[in-house]
C-alpha cells in the first residue's frame, strides 16, 4: 500500500490547483504555469539519486499503472481477509480456545516424550553398531 501511494505521489503529472494564488513547485522542478496543460509542467530533474522527485509518467502509462495498483490492492485486501477468516480461534469461545490449547499442549508433551525415547533408542543402536564395527576390526 505504501509503495502504491508513493508511486502515485512521485509519478503523477503536476498541475496547479484552480484559484490558488501562488503556484507550488518542488525542488528540482520548474515552477508550474497557471494553465492546465500538463505537458509543459514536467519535472526537469533527471537524477535517479533522489527518490522523492521523479519524472512524471505519461497520462496513459500513469492511468495503466493506477489500474494495476488498484487491482493489486484489492487482491492483497482479499488475501488478508481470507487469512483473518481462517484464524484458528475465529468463531470459538474463549473456553473452547483454552481447552484446545490445553489439548494441543498435552499432545505436544506426548510427542516430545516419544522423540526423546526414539533418540535414546537411536543412540543405543548407534553404540551397538559401533561396537560391532570395532569388533570386526579387531578380528
């Protein structure tokens, strides 16, 4: 969203506000004429070093980019809404969520115990295999 707003802010064609007494101009930009012709109101800064001041896009390019940015924002909004709707606690009471948390905690503890048992068994088998290998070398 920030990138979209920044693009719009830095790539729009500048124009003056009707009935404004003092035309506004930005550093690196020629002062705006009071006419509404946006072709003459372009940014003269060609340096890519300053991100805040950018050359305005052509009206068709800018309009095309606006449509793409709008589609992207709508897509992101839909993805966020999907994630929110699929949160694990959505539609459950606090008591149900607490019970589910306790159940998952108990399941996790059981699995951790099984992993520890399997690790001990692996170490024992490794010792046995090493013993057999050492016995074969001596033979």
